[in-house]
């Protein structure tokens, strides 16, 4: 359990999680340019350069980044056996010496509703609580994003509060719900299995 352990690939039954890379920008643009997806995530991106800039800001090329661990979600059942990023899952904004990090996941619209997000989330959380030695993982979500609220609750995250007008979207400010999961709660429900 070390802060500077390099990010590793994670094999799951439904997908593989591999370290997010600059080469994933084109596939991610399909997600980050979708207005419906971004309604709960932020302003839609319009160009490949924007997506590349986002990945550069996240230092995805740094395998031992002590602030973030981000994985590309690569489903096993892509048509034609294609190996393609269909989203990301990760732990971000780690606070050293506090053992806290923020959970993040985004999935291509065509891949939702099949259990892929839950499997990828459990893989990332298993790494976070195990390899990275986290004590607490938190997530924020707008109340209108029902699928994400249900995902967090199915993973054992508990609602801790409401952050008033903390999320800015095209139509104005919205509240965020703050959820958190402790390592012992994750282990109690079976860890990454």
C-alpha cells in the first residue's frame, strides 16, 4: 500500500481497465461531446484538442501520479472484437496524508444499463482501498442524475449531504449530493469481488 504505486491494468469479467492514455482522446470525445451525457458532467467538448487538453491536465501519462488513478474502460464484447475505450473510471484529487479521493466514472451512452459501470467501479475501488490504501472515497452527483445516484448507492456509498448550487451547467447552478464510502464498508460487502 503505497501512494506512488504505479497504476495497474485490472481484468474484469465484462471489461478490462487499463491506464487511461492520451490515445484515448478520440474515443472519449464521443462521450464528452454528447450533450445528454454532459448535462450532469459539465460543458460538452467540441474538439479533439479540448479532450487532449483535459487528459494532459490530468497527467494521464504519469503512471505514478499521486493525485489521480484513471482507467480506460474497455468492454470485452465490443462489436468485431474491437479494443476501444468506452469510458473511464477513477480516483481523483487524492489528498495525501488524509487517505481520501474522489470517485469518477463516465460511460459511453451505448454501453450503459448492462452492469459495466458497477463492475468497473468495483475494480477501481478495490485498487483504491487495497493498493492505494485509501480510507474514504467520496463522490458528488446532481440529484437529477438518477442512474449515477443508483450506482453509488448500489456500491454502498452513503449520502452525507447536499452541496448547494455547487455544480454549474448551461442552464444555471444545481445542487450536488455528496456521497462517501469507507474502506471497511467496501470490505464488508465483499470488496472488489
